[in-house]
C-alpha cells in the first residue's frame, strides 16, 4: 500500500505521541490525536469546523493520563458528541448484544445528537 506524504506524517506523529507516553503500541487514540495536530489535514479541518478539535484533544490527554488507560475498562468508555463521558460498553449476557450502560448498570440509549 502506498501512503501519501501527509499520511506518513500523521503515522510518524502518532508513533512519536505513543513513544513519548511510554506506550508500546499505536492505537486509534494516538492516530486521532495526531490527526488533530496536523494543521493542514482534512480531518483537523473538519473537526475544527464543528468546534470539536480542542474537546477531542482534551479528552484524549485525559484518557492517556487516566490510571485505567490501556486496560479493558478504559477501552469500553463511551463519550457523547461533546466528548463527555456517557457510559461504557458491556455485553448483555441475556441477549448477547453489546449495550451502553451507566455506572449503576442500567442500559442507556445511544448518546443523543446535539
């Protein structure tokens, strides 16, 4: 697969972000943060046009700094459209479906769109 120069730049930035945090992997979260930092990228432009760039960066930094980061618990967190924690994914053993639940275990609908 041939990558564009911009894609190579974003991948290198994601690797650097992961390395700076002592992570031995590059996850979607590293790529998303790198995309928000690419000043001339399409993704950064789209996120900026809807005012989401700063919120996404803040949420990713908060995620990286959380004690659960890298654990299964952190990977199940669901955020709403503004980047606020909404609930977490769980497997409903009765139905076999993946659902969103709150801290009490009550099933929630998908986060409402703004």
